[in-house]
């Protein structure tokens, strides 16, 4: 019996397999994530530790909930689990993913060797396993990271088959005392079939292999014997043999575990008879030829790669006929005649390994055969090594595919995407346009053209392309549900078109109409609600925006971006506490959500509660750890430190912000202000000079500079220039006007100072400090007898030796958002006049207006393109 000849694989054989795989696939370690890898790994949130493990068993291979219509329905949770383990150890570094794929390929090849030894002699088995290990067609599964699904499924597929071969007792009997011997392997087989299927759907096909093995190998039936037994049962002259009953029971146990699968969309699948049948049958000889001659490999065979066979007169039908004739001859040989050779051929056909197994087993290979086999192995190994380089990047992969197949619009689109990712929009456009020529009704290709035109700032052409894509959408059919007729990604044409035209303020309503049209076609179209919410905020309709985001949350409550968007709406509605709750919810779902970290920290500062400051600081620190080059994070840490009176820390953060962005307006001013508040006014001057170099019209910077020049440097003329420049830009600026009045006072021109203060008071009649300073000037005029000579001696002392009265300049702190006007300022105290009472003096000294810092403008959520 063949099974009795099975030998375990030894260390030398394993070393040989590992060695050839390493030689063929070492260069795959330097490849990145390409093609479907991008969707399955970098874009798949199921890999993140923050995603609950149970989600892996609710979503498809790409991270989309299986319950959603847009799901691909490829259910492979165990494969995704291995990706998650990779992510745990190396996050998104491709090398570890490729290395693990190499390990799995070595395991598959070793198990395949063991399966071969069930039917072949040791030497032939090793040759078959080496051919399997080096065959170029496996680069798609090994070098492409998503090919891990095939690798894992193959491991458990072959393991299930090996387990099944151990499920028969002596003489095929099923006595009760042999139940453990027989049924333990069956139970293990059921488990392994389930695991193989959870790695990739095709794993379930091992059931058919087990069926063929049971009937024709284990039970020893040939086709004549099977026909005889069936005839006897049909004529009532016999009963179902006990061995066959055992087979049925065993296979029913396995089959009862099978899930139901959906069919992959492709052109042939939706074609009428006989086009569908002729095309599908032709695919078999095509794939068989690729096994025998893997010279033209392509990463994608969908769409128009293989033109449909629409007539019986198509010459390609001859290939189909010849293939089935050859297959039939092998089938008749293996089923009609008993013997090890026929059984080996039968299992080879079932396992799709015929190209790897020498046709004559048990005989000594001639020297020529050895030379041929060596050449096949060598050429396959070299082809595999060369093919790996095609997978180095998306551009190299898809360009290699276009060399094989120029009739697949998807390949032209994918080359365009690769160039688009490199910001090479001009070249990308050429490939997208070619895709529309290859397949004019490809909605996605026209969308790609539109998006590229938009990136090139050619809005008119972009809108025309989007309109072309929109015109290809199915028209309204009464009583039909759009959800069943339109691919979800095609509905993005409405989103993209709306996002384009809403840049024009006069077309906001038109954009809203497009969003609503998309929602009417698919009420579960989440992205339409998100994009519409953004637009409604722009249209100053926060309540309607809130409704849109709440509807989107009904569809996806685990989307951190949605909770963040809703927080922005609540900020617009002036409901800060609700906004903070939604920011916190977003961070519960995604602790590294950068916008939520940043803006929730700013909001905490705005709320002004001391207890929130430590958490605000923590979030800003987390933000800058993720965004090391964002000066805004360091600036706001500086502002927080200023609030907490941590001047040294504030100085450090402000300097970091300025180092990253030399022209950071707010950071420059606030660092200067910090110096002025901490008696380091002279250090503030060079900072203000830098600020005014970039922003010559910075009024608050000019006010602060003039204040320091007059009070610290005693540079009255320099201060005067600052205040005069302010009034040239804004004649109604109260602070600039007041401080110019102080300059006149310092110049001892009391009458001009009086007229100036009267004009200033007219601008701000309710400002007490202006009235008070006007009184000081008038008192001085009265006490001096309105003399023409200078009122004060050079030493700034009065005639009785007392220090003269001074009028302070007015200073102001920077707000955090340059787009919002300053409303609060900080004033310096007055020194006492000789005629003021003690009560007046204390009151004057207490009069200081605290500086407020406003919340930085919170940026809107990214658009949904």
C-alpha cells in the first residue's frame, strides 16, 4: 500500500528546502508593500493593538465589516491575525512581513514533501518538493505579503490531508474498539479544514481531495468497480458497501462544517451563455501553461486581461479541447487501471502538482532526465529570483504586468496610482487617460483622471472628467435599489465632484445637492454624511452638520474621525463640554489621533480649569512625540507653561517652535512678551526685530517694541517711530495713539500731549486710564503756569526734589489665533502724583487688566476624497 511506504522527512531534506528557498527569495526581504498589500496592511485598522481582537472575526480580509454590502466577503481572520502579530513586533516595517512569508513557504514545501512521499519514492519526492519550492509562479504568494493567505491555507490544507490518510483502521474496518484510531484523525481533519478555510476560502477544497483519496486510494476502487457497485445498488441486487458507507459518514462530518462563499466579480461571470462557459473553461489551459512555462507572469488577470470567448469558432477553443482531452486521458488511466502509478497520477491531478512530478515513478532516471530536471530547477530558481525584483515597488510590479498584458485597464490605473503617490501627476495622468481608452466605461478610470487634473490645478478638466464618470452611473430605475446595482467606490464620484465645486463659494448649494444625491442612492454611504457635514459647517449650518455626523455615527460608532468631527461641530455651537466629551471618545478609539490630541488640549486651556492643565500638557506631549516637526505643538506647550507661570519651560518650548519655523508669528511675539514680563526686556528686543522683519505691520509687536525702547532704552525717538507707524496703518488704534501721547509727554510738549489725549479719549470715551492720564497732563499744565520753557529739569525731578509724574505706555499680549482681533490688553501702573490720596494710589496700583489668550482656530476635518 502506498501509505505504508511513507517515510518521515529528515533534517537533510529540510535543510535542502530551506536553502533553495533562501537562495531564491532573499531579495524579497527588500521589497515594500505593493498592490493589495497596501489595503490589507497599512490601511487596515484591524492590525492595530487598539482594535479589539473580536473585530478580526467580524471584518473581511481588508478590515471592512462583513455585514456591509461593500465588503469583499473574503473572510480570512487567521491570516489577519498573523499580520497583527507582525505589527506588534515591527509595526509597518515590510522586511518582517516578507521574512515570515519565507518561513511559511518553507513549511509548506516541507509538508508538501511529506505528502509526495505518500505516493512517490524518496528521490522523486525530493525533486517534486524542490520544484515546488523554486517555481516562479509562487512569487505572487511569497513575495506579495497578502499571499500569506495562500501559504497559511496550504499549510493546513496539506496537514488536513495528511491527517485524513491516517483515519482508516486495519482492513478498512470500523469496529467499535478501533473508533479512537479511526475518528481521532477525522476530528483533527475537520479542525484543520476549518483553520485552512479561515486562512483562505480555497482551503475547503481539501474535502474533495479527501473524497478522491478515500474512494480510489483507501478503498481501492477503480472506475469499473465503482460503476459495477453503483449498478448493483440501482438494480436492487446489492447494498452500499460498508467501506463506502464509512466514506460517506466521514465526508458528511467534514462537509457539515463548510461555510458559504460568494463569487468574485469578473467579466466572464456576468456574461451570457455560452460566453461564460467557454471563457471559464479556457482559463484552465491558460493556468496549466503558466505552470509549465512561467515566463510571462502578471500580478492581475482581471478585467480585459483575457478577452472573452464569444464564439465556438474562436481558435482558443482548440487549446481548451486539447487540454480536456489530455486531462481526460490521464483521468481514464488513473481511474480505470489499478496500481501505484495510476493512483499517483490521480492524486497529482487532484493536488494540481502534475508539472512537478516525473511521469514514470519507481524507475531509474536516465542521465538526460537528470540534466533536464536540473535545468528546469535552475531556470525556475533564476526566474523566481528575477521575479522578486518586480515586487520591489508598486511601479515596478505594475510596469512588469503591462509588459505581459496591455488590455487590462486596472493595470494602467495602478501604474498611475504608483506615480501619483510619488507626486508625479503629469506622468500619472497619461496612464489614467490610457486606462479610459482601454476601457471607456471604466468609471474608476475617469475618476482617477479627474482627481489628477485637480492635483494639477486644472479644475475645468477635472470637473469634465467627474461629469463623464457620473454619466456612466446607472440611471434611475423605479422600484430598484441602488445598493444592489452600484459599486460603493463608484459613488465617490459624487463626493469628489462635490468636493471640487464647493471651493467656489457660489456653488455650495450645488455641492450639497450632490452629497444628498449620493445619500439617496445609498442611505448607508457613510462618507457622504461626513463630507456633507464638513460642507454644512462651511455654510454656517452647525445644527444640520451635527445631524449629518450623528447619522454617520449610526453606521460606524467605532470611527474616531467621526467623533472628532462631531467635537468640532460642538465647538461651533459653543458647547465646549460636549466638544471635550467627543474629543475624549475619539481618543478612546484611537489614542494616537493627532488632531484630537492637539485640539482637545487647546480646548482644555480655553476652558480655563486648572485641573485640566496636566491632562492638556500630557496630550500636547503625546502630540509632539507623533509630530516632531510641527511647531504648533511646541508653541502651545509654551503657552500652557506661561499660564502655569513656568517661565523657563515656556521659553524652551517657544524657542523649539521658532527653530522649526523661523517666521512663526505668534511664537516670536509671545517669546518677546515672556521676556518683557520677566524683566528681560533687552532680550525681547532682538526677538521683536525678527518678528517685524517678517511682519512689518504687526501692531502689537510695534507697541511692545515702542514700550521697551521708551521705558528701558530711553530711546524716545525710536519709540515715537513705532507708534507713528501704527497710526499710519490704523489711525483709530487706541493703544498706539495713547502711547504716542506719552511720547509727547516725555518730550515735555504738554499742550501736544493734551490735544493727543483728548483725541484718544474721543476714540475710547469709557477708558478710565485715558481720562486719568489726561488729568495728569492738565494738572502739570496748571502747575507750570503754562510756561513756554521746559516743564521738567534734565534730571526728571520737580523743583521741590520730588520725582516727576510718569504716564505709562500701554502693552498687549498676543492672542493664539492671529485671525482673531485683540480685545484685552495689559496696562502698566501709574506712579503716584503728589496730590493723590493713599486710597487713590492703591486703587491705581491695583488697576491691571489681565491678559487673555484666545484658542487657536481649530482646523476642519480632512475631506473624504
